[in-house]
C-alpha cells in the first residue's frame, strides 16, 4: 500500500519518517513545499497519481496563541484541508488517519479522564478549528481513525521539553503553572502506535475517534521538575504558579487527561508511562 504523510516536517511526521524505514508499505512524505493540502485539485491529483491507499495527516496550524489572531488560516488548515483529505479518501476508498487534540475540551470543568464521547467544548480558535476538522472527517464518509493527543514533544522542532531543558540550564529561577493537568506524549510513541496499526491493518472495521497520550497525569510544573531532574539541572529553582499569572489570549484546558481505554482495548497496544518516555527522549537528545 502507498501511504501519504502530510506535515512530515513536524514532530510526529519526523518520528514517522524514522519509524517507517522498516515498512512493507511505500511511504511518501510531504510538507507544504511538496503538497498544498488546502487545494482539493492538488490533493486528488497526488492521491490518484501515487495510488494512495492511506493518508496520515500530521499537518496543522498548532500556534495556539497565533490562531486567535489568524482564525481564517487556522480554519483553513485545521478544518478545510482536513475535509479535502477526507473527501479524497472517500472517493478512492482509502483510509484517513487524522491527528486531533485535547484542546477540543476546556470549557467544561472535567475532573476525570476525558473519553471520546464527551462533548467537545473548546475555549479558543485552535481547539474550535480542530473540532471542525474532526467533524469534516465524520461528514466525508471516508474510512478514518482520529487520534486525539496532548502535550506532544520530541527531539524535533520546538516543544515544551526542549524549551524547559534550555531554561532550567540557563536561569536560576523558572516559574511554571501547576493548575493545568494533562499527560505528556512522546511523539515517537504515537508514531510507533500509528505505524503498527497501519502496517498490520489493525484499522480494518475500526473507524472511530481514539485518545492517545502517555499514561499517568501531571501538571506542567511536575513535567518541568522531571525534565530538569533527568537532565541534571539541579541548580534551577522551579516554582509553581497559577495560570492567571501568565496573561494569555486563550484559556487552556485546566484538566485534559485523556482516557486511553478504548484505544488499548481496540488495538491491543500498550501505552508507555510518561516518565519512562520522557527519559528516553532526553537520553536521545543528549546523544544528538
């Protein structure tokens, strides 16, 4: 099967590129320079020319603050483009694997892990446009897997782990919010899970929305403490603070821990504990 990966220069796309080297399938990695996913004509032409059997969509407008200033662009990339990819797979009978986010939640004060059937109540443009993207997939009639993930990090690009590694090495004091809880997700773990599902055709007859993030729960403060500890940055005083001490255009979810029960029971794939995955990523960064 020929598999098209969009947004291949991002964190998840980069991890998929590394994982897929052992695939029996043919992977085609694209980013904005190779394929404009906001063009229905360009997407359909590529799908037909390359005989694409599955698309893994890692592309998104992920600047949460920036989305408030550029809602039209966010909608075009996070919803309009997703609908184009989904309709292309509906026409050809292929599969769309689409990546969504815990930001589809936020307004409701959930205090137990979020399940897939809980109502999406986003608080900002980013979450709203990602929810619109999910809806576009459902309306397309294609075969699909939507994976909601959270707090994604990796060795690639810009992310919270790399930022905190730098700050805790350079600054004597760092303040981090402790009143937002979720679970960090190592992009390599998610890439391996997606690869296994596609490679072994575990998706057949299992269309649906699934949650995937690391096991466990922590605040951004706890996350930072663990990052600094694993990196040996003991000289930095990491202090907890409230979210309202950092003015933001977006109200972020206070509790967006994702329940992975459906994912694990459906695909039989275990999910690593977030601290174990973080250690692996930091060890890899030390060797770069």
